[in-house]
């Protein structure tokens, strides 16, 4: 079970959560929470006992040096930190972890139990999915909210996705069932440029965090990194006529009604089409850009 002793008393806290794995295309959502941890100098609060939730052959523990001599085992888990951003009377609980391998309902119960103990007023869930979008335009963000007013206020574009979900979707549902105010933001990452990191996607999520908190977030070098990322993808498209044409087709589609993320099968089909057009040679890879 989770250790709750010594939890701090916080000021009107909002929680922001992201999880590695299926919900985290190009590591964009966990990178957003990690960025907030760094720029706001977040302090550790507690963590879940990983024994109940993770298959350690899938998410292996690591060995790390401590004090230059002692070796310690670091276990994969979900950690809670708290930040007190300057210029606000609100604290922010940051939740960053790994999508659990098992016992998802119990996992959600424990996350919500900690949020309840910290008197969290709203849970903001961040995710990133692969989609058929042009890298040259602002990356779309879809999402949902447990409160219709919040959905309108944050101008959320409802997703039309119908299929398997990850821990972000399950936790959002658990929040709604527990009558905890929850908002989910999903950034759409170009499936042909999904090698992490994707600072443009992370930046898009952080702008949504600013809206929820009504607080400016220090972006550090993210804007410059996003511009460099876009330049690398542009270079790849200029060197690859098929990719360049594909991006132009996507640009022409912008403005169509709705935003439709790709399923795994659809992404596979897009790559197969791409490979066929190139005569079977490999498409853009991690080392291409």
C-alpha cells in the first residue's frame, strides 16, 4: 500500500498527470510534466508501491550510483511531487509515472486516494497520440472534461476515437465516477515524425496547462527546440519527395470537420503505403533527423 504519512497541506491544489507508454507518443506528455518539475523545482511527496502494478520484466528496475559509491535499485513507479509556482496562491501536484501492467482499477483508486488526501480540486490528464496531421501547422489538441462548462471554457475538440484506451482514459473515467473534476488534453503527434522528443507537442500541452492554471509557465528553451525539431522534419521532407507530397496532402486537409486520431492498424497501413511508394525501402527512422 501507499505511504501517506507526512503529506503536506497544500493551497487549492490542481494535479497534472502523465504516464509513459501507450498514452505518450514521442514522450510528449511525460516531457511536459518533467518540464514543470524542473522549472518549478517540485519537491517529492510520495510514490506508489510498484510491486502491485508493474511487471518488472517489462519495466525493469535500474541500478544507480548514490554518493559516488553506494549502488541502489531504482524501481519503476508513479511519483507525486508538489510545486509552488511564483505569482500564485495555488500549489500544483505533479504526477509522473508509467502505465501500469496490471490492476488498473486498484491503481486508479490509489492515485485518487492520494489526490483526495492532498485535497486536489481538479485532475488534469495529459496524453499524446499518433495522428494524421501536418508538422507545419499548430498540432491539434483534443480532449474531454467531466464538466461541460470546462469543456466549453477550454474549447476542447471532442475526439471521435472509439477503441482501446490507456491509463489516461481509465483514470479520467475513475475521476468522473468519484466525482472528481477532471480534464484531459491529448496532443496529436505526426505519426511520420514520432521519434522522441517532440518539443512542439510538449509545448502545445504546456500552453493548455497555462490555460487551466491561469498562470504563465516558464518555457525555457522549448520554443527554440520546437523550431529546431520542425526544421529537422522539414529537411527530411525536402530530401524525400514522397514524404513532402504526403505532408502537402495533410496541409490541404486542415480545416476538415473533426480531428481523427489514427488507430494502430491505420498507422500500419499508412506506413505500408509509404513503403510501397518507395519501392519497399525504409521510411523515416529514428536516425533520419
